[in-house]
C-alpha cells in the first residue's frame, strides 16, 4: 500500500526530519510512505479565501485519481487509534492507496473538501503543521503496530 502525506509547509527542519525518519523506518515494508510539501502562499495582497483557493489548487495537483483522499480537518470524524487501525487494515486488504492532506493556516477550499473521500479530525485542538505531520505518521505506525499485534500500543 502507498500512503502519501501532502501538506502546506516548508521543507522539514532537522528536528522534524529526524522524527519523520524515525517513524518511517518503523513502518512495515509493505507500506510505502511519501511526503509532498506545498509551499504556503504568503501575500499581503491576498485575502484568506484567495490563499485557501491557491493552496488548495496546488494540493489538488498532487492527488492521484486512484488514491483514497483523507482531508485532516478539525471538523471531521474522530477515530480512536483502534478504529484508525481497522481503517488502515481495510485499506491494506483492499489494496487501496491513501493520500492524507494537511491544509494551510486558513484551511482548504470547498473544492478540496468535495474531492476528499473522508474528513478526519485528530482533535478539536489546533496543532502546528510540523508537529501534526509527526503525530499523523506516529498514528499510522501505531495502526500498523496494532494490526500486527506489536506491543507498542498498550
């Protein structure tokens, strides 16, 4: 299974890269994880809506037609780690590739919401993008650990 995380962010800093590499190395070999960073739009002449639209258009270019698209947004459905593990296992069983999207500071456009197959909320809290990507990959690793009966998830 291929899993791609598309995010509005700059290239990872050293500490972020270390954390992402740590969890990436823990993933099973049958799960290929890739990252795609879309540079945030920052212009004083652009409205929040224009920024959302521009960033969303760039994200849409990163999506493959065959991939199951999950938009991470606090308005989405919340899963427990066990429920997320079941979802990941179903995706593996169905040979379904996943693309997870982390939008920008102002969110994403309605077009991107419409393109998503699922809107997933990790929490009602707001997290920094750099930290959220690490939390997201940790939850993917945790799901794989649960599915393989590894003691990581207690």
